[in-house]
C-alpha cells in the first residue's frame, strides 16, 4: 500500500509517518518544506499546479495539512483549508485514489469562527468527493511530546511551578493524545466507509484548571489554592472585543483569544472507538510522565546547544 500524507512534517504527521512505515506502508510526504524521513513531494496547497502528479500510484491520502492557527486571516483559511482541499481532492480523483482520510477539528462542532467554518466547508468537500472510502476525523485538542501552542505554554508554566489562578469550573475541553489519534488513522485504512464525521476524544471533560493541575502534579507541585472568578475573563473579553471593533484589528485578549476560558468544546462521543473496536490508551494524567520527560530532555538539549554555541 502507498500513502500520501499532507502536513507530514507537522505535529501529527511526524508521528503518523513512522507508524505507517513500520506497518509496511510506503509513504510519500507532501508539503512546502522537504523532509528526509520519506519520499517527498514539494507542493503548496494554494498552488494547484504544484499538486499535479502528487497522487500518482497512491492508494490512500491522509490530509493533515491546513491552517492550524485559529487567528489567521479569513482569506488564509479559505485559500488553504477550503480551496487547497478542493484542489487536492481533484488531483486524488484524477489519479484513481480509493481512500481519503481528512483530519479536521472538534472546533468544527462547537465554534463558528473562520477556522471552524473553513473546516466544515472542507469536510463537506471530502464527503461529497465520491471516493470508495472517505473518513472525516474531528480530534479534540491534540497533545503529546513536542506539542506547541497553548498547552505547551501551560506545560512550561507548570514546570516552573507558577501558581496561575486559573478559574475553577467553567468551559469544558476535550483532549486526545497524538498516539491515540495515529492509532485511529491507521485503523481507518481497513474500514469500508465512515458515513459521518468522527469526533475523536479520550472521553474525559477537562476544565482549563484541571489541565493545569494535572500538569503541575506531573512536575511534583500541589494544587493552586486560589482562583480568579470566571467573570474576570468575561469582562476582559468584552473589553477586548470593543478594542477590536474600534481598531479594526484582532485583540490579544478578545473573546476568540480567551475562548479556552469562556467557550466549551467538548464531546464524549465513542462512535469511532466502537466502530474500530479500540479504546483510548491515554488520559492527560497518565501521559504526564512522558510529557515531563520529553520537556526535560528538550530543555537539557537546548541548554547544551546554547553552551556549545557560546564557546569561543
């Protein structure tokens, strides 16, 4: 079997490619930056001509690439996530690809910003493409060693023992470990079809405070004894929204930026696990030893590199 993986050098792709390779699947990566980990096709989803031939002799496409940042320009979401997916689908159809797996986001289920709308639009394109097998997977917030973004920042704060006064209760979030997501993607190769989008989580409901407390516990720190009231962030968000309207620019503390404090994005749906006969291996608490070890190794490597670079 031959697989094309878009976004192969991204956070999820870096884990998926070696697992596919170990399973005997020949992998062709696709992206703007070349990699030596597998056969490579340099292409940009916004340049249709660069995709021509990318799907030749491919049996299954894993489409991971897209705009990951929710605060990117609306036009960027439309050009990359929607138009780019449309161009990739056309290339895959012309090459006779039979299986197409699209990794979307749980935000397509619970939000209505530009990011979520572009994900829903791309999902509809995939489901209407007419491949013998298609699957749309909506993972919760994906974490694991080497993660970036808000979870990585929280992990760094927890490692330093900072007693952040995160509100108690409030919005609920869904998480999924990267390795569990990869297990599901691999299992989907063998399915006949996935008629509806699969929402993929570990089934647990996390508040932001619970996430931070698990991280602090992983580094040996106890619970933070105090918390800001949720109304504090609601007031800040309202003010940020006004600033954004007055200036016509996004504000770093508007409703979108503070959504982790204000807006739930949670699902305990088990359909994908039941359909595939699998169960999640990880919760955030059980994954913490691995996350702590990876964090400490990265810090040590960074310090060693800095020391080497500073020598005369």
